[in-house]
């Protein structure tokens, strides 16, 4: 029987350990190097702090206002109260925005932005009146959300005046059963919805929106014409019916779209 071959003997030998790989030593900073880095970091932080808070080049020099229509830029600046000379980075833009919304209810939204190196920009979006509520001889402007945001001694042109008839205009709504469930604010929101649903051509002719109850809303147009709208529901269908009805019976004095599937007109 033949003995183990040379190849067999080689395989049977224990593996020789590889020589250990030596890693180069990690560089270590000397105490002097550490001190230099600390000084450099301190100078960097201190320089940045001075640049943003102490530098005369990064301070508020002007406050810009855009987007105003009724409000003046000076009114907005006065309420914002951003002090000239304040470091630009230290202006609390959120606090300025809150102050403007609280101090000027006519503002629907406001963006307060830093414009480097030395300007604060106030971008204003004002509320737009959809209807006017007459109260105490004056007119309250009401926006798309039903918010009463301004009071005028004379009504702005082109905005219909809301008349909350009977007890709808008072806090005691006991005499009108439907108004027991709908307060003035909800009735106002319904009226605003009607104003928004009106065809553009009819909006321009609408002088008054009368609200006897939630289900009895009517319009007074120029020329003594009237429209019975009903509730604020199905506004798009009622607008389409009124448009068609006014084309077919343009000389009518009264239009009824409270039931948009059966609109009617009368008078001349």
C-alpha cells in the first residue's frame, strides 16, 4: 500500500501564522496644538457672534411693506414696531406676525421675512369684504369666513348690505322658530355663501341681501328687482337657474330660484 503523497503531507501541515500587521501610530495633538484649536474655535464663535449681533452692517435699516390695499404702509410699520438698529438676526418674525394679526384685524395673513443684510419685509394679504352688516348706523365688513373685521361710517361700493330681518338681527330669536337654531354668526356665514355663489353679473347688481331666516334669503337688485334665493344650499344650481331665467325673462321684476329645478319669474 502506497504511503501519503507529498501533496497529502503538505495539506496535513498546520498553517503558519501570518506575521502581525503593524498599524502606524495615530497622530496625537500636543498640548500646544489643542490650545491652538481651542483659541481658533473661540475666535470663530466670537467672530460669528459679533458679525450677527454686533456688526453695524447686519442691523435693521429699513422695514418694507407690500400687498396693502386699504391699510397704509405706515400703519403696518407702526403696529409691527420693528426697531431700526436692531440686529437683523434677533428680530422675532413670529412675534411680529402675531402682533400684526392682533393689531390689524383687516390682515388675513402676513409673512415676515428677513432680507439680508439690513431689511425686514412685511408681506400683507388683506381680507376682502363679501357683505356688509349694518349696525348702529355703521357698516361692518364681513369676509369670506364670516369674520367681521372692520367698521365703516359709509359703505364700500360694490359690496351688498345684509339686512337681518326681525329677530334674526337680535339676540332674542324666540319669535322666529327657525332662528332658534341659527345664531347671527351662522346666518351671516350663510349669507356670505350666497354672495359668493351669485353669478358675477348678478353680484354687480345686488344692493341688499335680506335674511328673514336660514331658509328665506332674498336679494334686492338695481331697478327694484328681487330674487327669492331660499337657503344657502345648492348655490351653484341656483346661480345657473337664475342666469338662464334672467336671459329668458330679462324684463321680469321678480325671480324665484329657491327650488332650482323649478325656477319662476313674474312681473315686468
